[in-house]
DNA sequence: GATTAAATTAAACGCATGTTTAAAATGTGT
DNA sequence: ACACATTTTAAACATGCGTTTAATTTAATC
């Protein structure tokens, strides 16, 4: 944590001077993201990351301090885009007169797809990172999310209660966690499932399709009387 | 795999002769089960198991051949009870005239609760083992389940299709995996969630309650038009 | 261009894992 | 009681991990 060298978070020069190669920091971040999203955090070693990024093993600890901090940096890059976008979408629902569960979940779509601005397959990567963050127990990530974006999550819960006033707090508690489970699982097993589906149904399947299916499903489960 | 000593699967003498202590094999199996269900497969080391079981480290490899084989033996002990029981329940639904999704999922309840015959908290343990088997990628376990009990799972799929004839194969495919996700997640995060719920709602929460909530949720998600 | 500061490098450290080995202990059949 | 097979044991093996160190190279500053 505090082991970080002072210059590590200095902002500007993200591109090396007289070279078209991205900086070491960015190379590490990009490669780590790709591998984390594919294999999970624990399954990905620093040696694997540094080798594929073509940087020295020790540079991860030099630039980020520790593997934990690297994980957090990778996730934060997406969170910092996603959460404000979601926040705005949720605010747009505050004035809705007859709010439905489906509306609330569909508010996730734009923020999710906007992540493709970060990377070509940003949506997919973010969801898989999230999935691993929860299925592996990366407590520090949960704490970071809760403390940095807790208010957004509170807002979400309030809207869901407004859309389902007949559900008790306890029922909402359980169903929300089931929603989370279905979502996380769909992403972690996502790539494998997409391939199976492709072979089985003889047409292209992409992340958008999966999300559409998922949203209908979780809305159905959550609204169940 | 084939490294197993020939006597390892010899059936009978599960209790040592002139001693009230269970056999080494059983001690390993019981302790491994307890730890696997609590921490997951990868998080539990053989040293932890053998230490708590009070047996020698090497005896796991002697009796089971490898850690993978031990994991499989632990899971199989439950599968061999659960799957036939589920099979029987599902057969009971074949003659149902107006089959509902809820009926299909409720057919899981008895087989699940029957696992408490194996261990006091057998239901909970089995579900958590299953959860870890899927969230960690224990491919060999998936293969074993598929090959040993594939017919039961096929039967389940057929019944769900009968209860929801309007759903396409593809929709059923996705929803079934979301169901699996919600279930697995609920169990892996289960203990933590149960404790939060207990504190939040000031009354006892047990595994049965969670399953009741879950079944309603997944039936709602799956039936969604 | 000399002097600092920052970044990179190769190597080692310390620890934990699953597995194997070979000797000792225990049990079994005659 | 002997001979043999089975089981248990302590120790080492081989591998992989995140991290640290100390020296070198590169960049920036005066």
C-alpha cells in the first residue's frame, strides 16, 4: 500500500518520450487486465503478467507496490467510469411516476456498454473482473467499492424498493443477492457458455445478448410476488 | 488417478479393528469435506487437512492418489445419494398433467434435505461443495457429474421444457445457467449472507429459509414470459 | 557534461504447495 | 513365530509464488 514510490501516481506522461511504446505502467495495467479478466486474479501470476507485457518482474512492485494494489488499479479504471455513469442513469429514474424493476435494471445497460470506450471489449472485461472479485474473496475490492461508491448502491436499493413496495426488506435482501449471483456467474462462466451456445444454436452470441437475457431473468425473479 | 493403491477402494472395514477411532481414510474424507465446504478446494491445503485429521501428510496420496482424487471422493459421497433421490422425484413428475416450474424446483427439496443423513449439516455442505466446484474451475468434477448423472440432468431439462413450452431452447439454456449461478452464489456466499441477514433482521436464518427464498426467485426468473 | 533522481534489471529470499521416497511400524496369514 | 503385505512415518523434492535487494542503466536537472 504505502510502499508505493512517490512518482507512481503522477499523472501526465503516459506515453514515453521518443518511443511509440506505451509506458511500463500502462503495459502492466493493460496486460494484467486482459489476463485477470480471462483467468481470474488468483490464477494469474505476476510472472505471467510481466512476461506477456515484456517488462521486468520487479516493476510491478516498483510501480504499484503489490499485487493487491495492481488488482485494485485495474478494477478502479473501470469503476471510475461505470459508477458515475450508473449514478446519472439512476438519477434519471427518480422522477419516474410508475417505476418498474425492468426499468431499474435496464439503467445498467448504457453505463455497461459505455465501458467499450475504455477497451474494445470493455463491458465483457469489467463484468468478468467483477465476477472474479466476488467469487474469489477479494475483500479489499469489496471495501473499496463500498467506500467509494456506496451511495450509488444505496440509491439502487431505494429504487428497487420503490418499484417493489410489496417486498419486505428481507425478501429484497435475498433476491438482490440472487441477482448478483446470477450476474456474476453468467460472466465468470460467460466465455465458456457463449461458446457452447454458439455451437448449439448455430449463430453468433455476444455479450449484449447475454445481458439482455440476464436482465429479463433477474427482473422476473425479483418481481415474483 | 491410476496411482491409487489397489486396496484403496476395497469396501468393508471402514472402522479399525480394536479401536474406536475411524480409519485413516475416513478421517481424511471427513476432515477434507468439512474444510472444503468451509474454505473451498483450492484454499484448503493437504497439510491443513492432514493436520486437523491427525494423520500423516503422505497418507492422502497413499490412500487417494492425489488431491484431485480426494476432492472427487468427497463430492462423490454426496452425489451418490443426491442424484438417485432427485431422479426418483423427477420421475414422480412425469405423470403430472399441468406441470409448473415451481413443482420442478421443489422436487429438489427432499433430495437436498435427505443429505442431512450423511452429516448433520449435509445439505449446506453439499451445496457449498457444488458452489466451489463451479466457481473454482474444477473441470474434472464437471466431467464426472456429467458422465455419471447426465441422464438425470437431461430429464430435468425435459421437465422444464414441458413446464415452459413457450420458451425457446436458447432462452431455456441461458435461464438455466442463470439459475445455476444464483444457486451457486447463494451457497458460496451463503454463510456470510446468513450472518448479515441474522444481524439485519434480528431473527434466526437457516439454510432451509435461504433455499425457500431461492426457489421462489429462480422460478420467477425462469418463467418470465 | 557532471550530478542527481528515476527506472530497469538479474538474482536471490522466504515461504507454501502437492508429491515422492525409503525406512520403520503394524497387521495378517500360515 | 516367521514371512509377507499393508500402512504409517519423517524427510526431502520440485515447483511456483509474491516480494526484496543491490547493482546497473536511463532520464532529467543544473
